[in-house]
C-alpha cells in the first residue's frame, strides 16, 4: 500500500472513530433524556389522578372519568391504578389487579418508585388522603420516543456514512498535497547517475522532513561526486604519467636484448631504465599523495583558525628546520587577531607548498608574506624574488605533475601548487598568480574572514 493510501486510511479511521463516539454519545444522551421526560410525564399523570379522584370528593366517579378522558392526553397503552390499604384497585373503574401486591407494598415503603418493565415505563407514588392511604401506579409504552430514536438512528447512520466518505476523499487529497514534494523529490532522484554526478535535488526554505531528506541526499551526492572524481583522477593520472616511463623501459630492454652488446652498452641501458624507474617511483609517490590529499579534503572538518598564530608557526618552522627566512607583515588597518574558517592541517600544507615553491625557484632568498583585509576577506600575498614564470607557463602551474624543477636543477613531482589550489578551492577561497615588473612571483590567497 502506498504511503498516500496509508495516510488517508489512518486519518479516516481516526476521524470516523471519533465521529462514531460522538454520535453514540448524542444518541444515548438523547435516549436517556426522552426516558427521563417520559417518567416525568407519568409522574404528572399519577399526581393529576390523585388530585382528581382523591381530593375531589363531591364529584362523582363517572364525572371524574369524563374529565380525565377529556383534558388528559392518553398515553400509548396507558394503565393507571389506585390501590387502597388492602391493595385493591378502586375509584377509576379499572378494578383488575394489574400490579402484584409486592410491587404495591414496595411503592408504599419507598414513597416513590420508577422502573422499566420491558418496553413499558412504570411510575408509582404513595399518597395520603383523608379517605385513607393510597398507592397510585401508572405505566405506558413510550412509542413516540421510540419512533424518534429510530429516526435519529437512521439519520445518524446516513450522516456517518456520508461524512466517512467525505473524510476519506479529503484525506486522500490532503495526503497527495503533503506528499507532492516527496514525489517531486523521487522524480529528481531518478535523474542522478554515474553520468550525472553533479546533479543536486532542489532544496526549499521549509524546515520539514522532506527538505531534510533533500539536504542529506545532496550531501551524499557531494561525497559520491568527490569519490568519483578521485577515482577518475587517479586512473587518468596513473595511465597518463606511468605510460611513458614504462614504454621507455620496455623499449630499452628490447633494444638491449635484440643483439649482443658490450658491457658499457648494457650499463647505459640499465642506467636509463633505472632513471625511468626512479621517475616512476616519483610519479607513484605523487599519485599516492594526490589520492591521500583528496581523501583528506573530502573528510576535512573546518573550524575557526587564528591567522597570525598560523603564520607565526609556519615562519618558525622554516627558520628552525631549513634556516630560511619568512618575513610577515600586516596591513595597519587589519584586525589584530584575524580569523578564517579552515582546516588547520590542510591550510598549513597549502601555504607551505606555496612558500616551498618560492624558496626553490629563488635560490632560498627571503620570502615575504603580506596580509591585508578587503571587506569580509583576507588576502595573503606570498612574494619571492626568483626569475618569475613566463606567460606561456602560467596557465599550467596548477595542473598535477606539471613541473619545471628539473630544468632548474631541482627535484619535484609537480604536486605542490596543485594540492595548494585544491585546498584553497575546498575552503571556498581563491589563489591567483601575478608577476611584478621587477621580477619574481606573487601568489595571492583569498580566504573568507570570520567577523
């Protein structure tokens, strides 16, 4: 059964149960009211009978019967008896012993008596008169009230069925309206797939459960997309970077084995293959670092970081470990303790990679860091005094495995700036390169400042 049908069914059951309870309460309340009202009418009959027959001494019995039939409305199957001290019917001409002596004595003891005998209602009173002590009993069948109750029951059954049908239809309509965002969400989810990992379902401003599901789904899609990109990047980089050295090793081995050669030729071939193997080792190291970095980026937790403390830690690290100078200056109008939202470990890796690159290509000259604030952002400018980067190469410096370190006599796998850019992108920041006229490079890192 669909959720829409279950909601409609449960709502209908609850509503109709409450309606049934209300109708039953009304029915039985009305029934008791009619019963009490009829008892009151019977009681009035007994009192009127007592006044007519016991206190109107000068009026004959036939005249009293005429008055009773003329001015008192006769009830359905009405029976009235007046009993004397010896429990004999008297006065009204109905001398048949309708009630047992036990019932008459019970009225005499209690003074008043009301009870139901099958479909008949009975009222008895004990009445003292100058002519003696009498018991007056009256009974009748309340057929009018029974007819009213039957009509009321039929009306209630009709109303119950009608309202139940209306509630069922309305509840289905309400359930459909309530679940419409869920149906839309399900249709959108079907669009997600391996070829559409960037897809996200629409989120709204409502704080209901469906919006929470949408947010959770989008968060899951982000993690899956990152993992999917990680896999594709790793496979692409591995196939691209490892193919060339493997091919060269195979070619050198085949050439060496194609004919007999002297020892020097074999040594040269082995040296060439060793060089290619070392390049493969560096490439594999870079790929593993790249994969680890991507995993760290996916699982990273952001927290407020005091920028001055972070830069001081980096400055001290380069001085104590490499004996290299990093000079840090701040804009005069900047906050004394600026903070950014970042991951402490990853932001250190990013800045250290930029600083390392600056030292490498400036022959370990001093690196300057200048921090300034623009609106709600902090800019960290890392300046070196090396030869700079040609315009033709500037577009490639943030690509993985791109490096010109070997040309300058330095080691490196071309992963430092690539990792730095990935980290800055994760932090919703920006990294740019500018080349001043006097030479060198300025890497500017823009991060959001916490107020």
